[in-house]
């Protein structure tokens, strides 16, 4: 069998040669885990007659990538093979590659089409030797496989479809494209970028040094005017910008609403929707740079616009196509007045900007005065309840993740551009907040700092001094880009040269925390988060001031807050730490000014973080195992930090991988992983979103633009989303929410996971981790930091460090080097020294005594909780807010106040925060409000069990419901009695029975047909979807004040399984069977639907009375239809099609029929 060499020669296949090539690339890797022969064996299976060596290398790289889940070093090997393959196909010298790119001739028409600009080509040729010698090609091997493949697919320049650049060539092209003839600065920039300290944004990497160097990422556009000319002129501007890889934010506040009079034609306007469909088609047609990225427009609208309800529906997946525009992104520019009206359950007037002009041009008190004056003049189109619009917003966000939420008043009040006029919108990713006008298109040039690169892995410390140093370099770079950038429209050039805004962000904040072994929710991480952004802001201002000293401040500097000595943290009323000397910096700025109006804007970093191998921006990891798709296929990837730790602890195996997959990427329920490790590797779904918002507000004091803040919720409910939005608004955030990310309601069947093998993964014993923390993909020092000349690398400076484990008042490392103070002491964060930015807790964190009108927005601040180990009894006794996801009373808080705020106290006045019981109330109003709430939520499947009290009957018949909306297994109601006299055995075995089960919330206990709720008892949910709902059957009701153990006589639960036999087998594994508690000979196993049918048939009278103890409250509802609270019934009934007016105390017959038909 023969292979084709790269030069066309044929050569016999030599398997040993393949092994030798792979082995040569395994230097520095763990020989105990990386086996070159294993890769060779798999490559051999893909060999065929005439295969070429390029294809063999591709196969070897892909094989190693697939083996990444075996050991993290395989990811390094995969990248090395792929990079080595590219190196063999490309020229080495940078100047020769540039020459080929410059002299490119299109083979289709024979015309010269250079890919390098004349000026940059001349600079490179004039300094070829110096630039060629500065490049360190070994740094290409520092990329991970998926990062390298991303570069190869979209970023490296090609000749006739074949990649011509190496990653180092691209970085040098970008550096020279920015600095031109300043070779020293170009090499400095190249050196920092090649060592992964920072990266410029994708458009800069795409276009720097090319004939059309459009290097800006973000463009903010104001509609030129409300006319055909203005609308289509703006559309052309959007197309020209999208053509050159720019993302667009466009505000349409001033476009007249549907039905408005048009003077020129004596007709009426069709409003926003048809116009936005035109913009939608343009975004589809004009992509960003020729199939590199799809065109992307974000449309901003203020919520007083009369077309706002249609606007909210534009991205939905159902409805008429002629009123949908799903390729645009949507955002709301929300004034504080709207949030106040929602909070107070007030009215909200919708207006047309043509009939009520000027609302988009004012904010704060001016806006409120103008808006209320229009209301008094009855100029509005329609008046609705503010909460009706609010729920329409939440419904759209639950279904589509849009609209984004930005707070107009916060964006304007805290902007250094407030002297220019009212800011009307943000950009595509919600982090850029800049002034726009019909004759000004706001522009922003971006770069992100790779935070893991500033961790000293040997000493376990964060290097603030290096971060300060690199940030100043990035600031100078972005200023250079303003000068040399190609602007697609003149309005963009005019704006950028007048105000000179730039945007610096971060990537890998979660990686930096993991490198320092700081849990994301810990106080140390909270402190480091603040100090990182404080350092970046200080460094950016320092560098901008230095440039202003040389070239003068930006043109519109006078009158800005900075010109008056007001910095961003002053606008937040926050005092910075003593890490940096702010007083001296203010004095320096007062003397020289600054070169840039805006500086800091943490962006999503979706593509560039993948290139550098970091987690996105400032977000936690969303999963500890996930898939990455490249042209070669889809690959499983494990969180590299976790993988490294599990390998070091001796816990990593194929079974462990499958165990994590089975748990949806979480390690929280894997018993043999240490608790410290579980806390460290919490996914974003397990981290309190209150903490996420707190940290966003903490760093917000040092962000003069805004930040792309995503919110993650496992199961978004109206109450939870409302609480989250109000928490962000109260905390003073500018961007309240970018995307709402939700977890799938049900997991797909995991065909590749051997359920029996999972148990093996739980039995291994963890070994102690090594003391020295290494970065995943750790490279030998000779490669990570290749020696370069002094002119290439900035001189080292004293480095303040952030240590992994600070102690009270103590410091780690040296406190003074070369006479420079190194502020590294990290005092613990306590409730006394927290700043005022801490956001309000969510609804789930507030006791039920709060009123429905205030609970979502006016909660009180809670002190931070130390991350400590507590025994299980302490955990059981605390009020775990995250465990209330499915609490219907939390969901109904605002819904109940929609129609009858005074008559329903279902959600309040509970005597104990641990005892969430419905209180006496008017059934009709509560049912109406709850039905309205469920109708709004009907598109979202529930995944959390809910309480369903039913009536007492003479014959015992337990009835429980589960809510897994699309479980792959059949659901069985299981009723298993105890053996006679087995109560003491049950009490003795109960701790073992409950061990490993997760306490969720107070729920139901069964006696006869009455559901008794009691704060002493809690249900426990089995893991891995085996048991959904569980409860104990009692001999007799619990008497008020009785603290004795209940007289339990059996258990009832809901189990997911394929057959009755499988249910029995699972029951046999329980300790209650082994210890002789459960009597399996008398077990009842009933299909779920059949059980519900039986329960329904037992309800004979027109009114069913439910007594709920110990409160003594009586809950009345027609024919047992408290089932409205059930996720199953919500799905079964088409509540949206029901007439709300008929759903009162006597539930309509049509609604009842739907229920019966479902059964």
C-alpha cells in the first residue's frame, strides 16, 4: 500500500514511521497516559491506497482530539499534529508569505487582487529581517486543537482556498497593520499576543494589514429620520457596515407606530413590523465579511412605543410568518419609570413618537415629566397594566432569550459621554453604550485580556502589575486602530475621531479563579473580580492620559464627567481599594485630560476565547463536559481544569466521564469526588444568579461602558425572572440582561451511557492533589516563554500578586520589591465592608411575608455566606433558596396582584419561612390570576414537581403528580406499605435511606386521602430521574404542636422505568427492603395516568374541601381542580384557548372537558 507525499512522490506505508512522527510530538506530555501507538492503530484503520500524508496528519489530529476526554494531554497532541501539518504546507518566513499574499492574481479573471495593503507590504519588505527574526513559530504549538481549527477556518488568509498563513504570521500581520512603521511597538504587540496575554477582536484579526482594514467590531446607528429616505439610507449604512464584519445596534424609537398619519400621502403607516422585516432580509443577505460570520443587527426600542407588543413577538417560533423577523436581535431600552410602574402595578401608556415627540431624546426626570404630561393630555394610543406588558416581555425572553434588557437612565446617568446628549441604544452585544445622532455612527474597537495568563502558576498568585502593564499596551493599540482604521461610512469616521471611544474586556475569569482554586461564589473570588477590573480601569486611564499629554485630549473632552474629576466609580458612589493610587491619577488627568471618552466594555469573546482556549468573558463554566463542533466533526470536551484534577486524584476514567454526562455536566452528585472539588467546579446552573448580579455590579463601578451579562436559569418562572430583573435594576446595572439562557426541560436518552458502569465511577478513592497548580495544556517554559531580545519584550517590573489562600491581614510573597509597594494583602469580605453595589436578593431568597407588590423589587440585602463545609443536618435546616425552583406560590407572586392585589394573600403572610402554605383567600380571584400566569407560561415546559392537594375520601388512594414533560421512560405511581410493626426499623434505617438524596422543599405527606404539610418533614428527590416525587404515608394526622416522629406506615413515590419489573428491581436496592421495612409483596405499581384517572373519579361533589394543617386553612376549589397548579394539567389544558372570564369559582365546563379528555 502506498501513500502520496506532499511533493507528489509515492512511498510505501510504514506504520512505524507514523508512530515515530506522533512520538516526536509527545515531548513534555504525560507518558503514563498518552500512547502514540494507540493513535497509530486508529490511523492505520483509515489508510487506503493513494491516501496522502496531509490526510494522514488530519486523521491523526482528529483521533487525538477524540481522545481528549481520556487525558488533557491528548488535546495538546492533537493541536501539535495539526499545527505541524500546517507548517509543512506553508512557507516559514513571514516576508515570503506576505509577498505571496500581496502578489495574488485571481485565476478566474487574471486580475491582480492583493490581500495586503500597499503601505503594509512596503513596511514589511523594508523591515523583513527584523520581523522574520522576531517570530517564534514554536508558539503556534501553544494553541489547543479547537482554537487552532477556529483560526484555520476563518482567520488565516488563504490563496485559492488553501491556508497560506500560520497563526504567528497572522499575529505579526495584525501587529504591523496596527503600528505600521513603528516596528518596536509592532514587535511588542506581537510578543504579547503570541504569548496569549491579550487578543484583538475578530474584525481586527480578519482585516488588519489588508487593503480594507476595517478593524472595528461595533457600530451604533441612529435612524436618520422617520421617512422613506431616512429608513432606506439607514438600511444602506447597515449593509455597508455588515459587509466589513461589523455588528450593528440600531434604535427605532422614533419610527411612527402602526396607523399613524402620513402627511405626504394622506395615508397611514404600517408601523415597525414590516420595516424590520426589510432589515431582517438585509442582515441575511449581507454577512460579515463574505461568509465569515452572519450579518447581525440588534434593534432597540423603548417600551412606551405603541408597536411594542408586536415587536416582542418578532423572534418567536410560532405565529404568522408575515409578522416575524427571526434573524434580527431585539432589545428594550427601558426607562426607570416603566420599572416603577411594574413594581407598583400601575398603568402604562403606549404612545406614537410622531404624536408624542421627544421621549427618546430625554431621560431621568425630564423623561418622566414629558411622559406624564402626554398622559395628562390623553395623547397615548392605549393604556394597559404595566404588568401586562411586563409579562409579555418575560414570555418572549422565556421562549427566545430576547429581548435584551438595558436600563436607559443608568446608561445615561453613568456615562462619560453624557455631555454630548442622550444615548439612545447599545450595540449587538449590549456592552457598548455610546452617543449616536443622525450624522454620527458610534464605533468601538475592541480587545480582550486573557486573565489566566496573568496567573503565576508556580506561586499560585495573580499578577496585577503585569495586567496593568499589558492593559496600557492594549490602550495604545486601540488608539492606533482609530487612526489607521477603514471606516465603511463617513459618519462613523466623524464620530470616532471626535470622541475616540475604545472597549477593553476580559476572557477566562472563571479560568483564573480555577487556577487560584477560588470557587466562583467565594468571597476571595468576589474580591479578585473587583481588583481585576479596578486594575484594568486604572491602567487604561493612565495610558489614555499619557497619550493625551502627548497628543491632547479627545475633541469633546470639555464638559465630560472626567473633565470635572468624576470617574466611573464616583458615579456609582463606590470607594476603590488601595491597590492603586487614584488621587495621583486624578491630578494627572486634571492637568492633561484623557485621549478617550470611554475605555472599558467587557464583551462576550465568543470566538476569540475559543482561539486562546479560555472560558468566555467573565462567565462561569456552563458545563463540565460539552461538545465542540469543527469542520472535522463534533468532539467531546471536558473542563480542562477538572480533568486535570480528576486525573491527579486518580478518579478519571471512562466511567467517570459517563457519570458526568449522565448528570448533565455536573459533578455535584458524584459521591467520591471531594466536597472542595465539587464547590470549585460548580456550573453556572448551580451558582446563585444573585451572586452573578452582585459581581456584575461590583465590577460595574470600573466599567465606563457596560458588560454583556448573560443570565442562566434552569427553569425560568415568571417570579424568578422578575426578581432577577429587579435585582439588576436596583443594583444599578446598565445592562440588566444580554441573553436569558435556560436549560433543556428534559434530557435526551443517553444511549452511550452504561447506567450500571456509572456505579463503578462512584467507588474510586480520591488521592490528594499536587501542591503546584499547573495550567491545563501546560507547556515547557522554553516554549511558553521563548527567549527574545530586550527590544522585543517589555522589561519586567515589580509584580503585585493575588494569592490563593490569603489570611486575615497577612500577605503572601514579598511586600516590597525595588522600593515599589506591592499591595497583596486581601482582607476578608464581610457584611461590614461590602460596598453599596450588592444587589437585592431574588424572590426565592425573601421570606413569604413580603407583599406581592414589593417582593420582586424591594428585597433586602443579605450578607455573604462563607464557603464552608457544613454537616448534612445543618444543610437540611437552612432555607435553600435554589431548591424552590418549582414553588407555585413564588411563581404566582406578581400574577396574583394583576387583577386583585388586595384579595389574594396566597403568596404572603405565611407564619414561617419554612412553611409555605396557602392562606385564606378569595378562590375566584386567585384561580383567575394563577390561570393567567400559567397561560403566559404555557410555552415553557416544567421540570419541577409541584404540590397538588386533593380532597379526603373514605378509601385511601394516594395521588401525586410528576412534571417531567417528555421523560423517555414510563412513569409509575408506587405505593409500598411497611411490614407490621416496622416503624422502629424505618426510623433506624431512615438516615441511610435519605443519604445521598437532595432535600428540595417542604411538600406532601399522605394520610388517608388528606395531604398534610408540616415544616418538620421534607421530601427527597432521587437522582438521575429515577424518582421524581417521594413521600411517606402516615397512620394518623400530625397534631399541632406535636414534635414526636410521625407514625409512618409506608411510602408513595413516582418512578420512571420501562416496566413494572424494573420498578421492583429498583425498590429492592433500597435499604428499606434490605432492613425489612418495606413489604414488597403488597406493593402497588400503577401507571401514572391510570392513577390520576382513579383520583379524578373519586371526586363526586361540586365542591371539594381540602384541610391543610397545621395552619387550619381551608382551600375550596371546584371538582378538585387545584390541579391548575400542576405542570401536567397546565400542559394538558389549552389554557390560552380558554375564556378567562369563565374561569371562576365554578370552573367552566369546556375547561373541565379538556381535562377529562386528556385523561
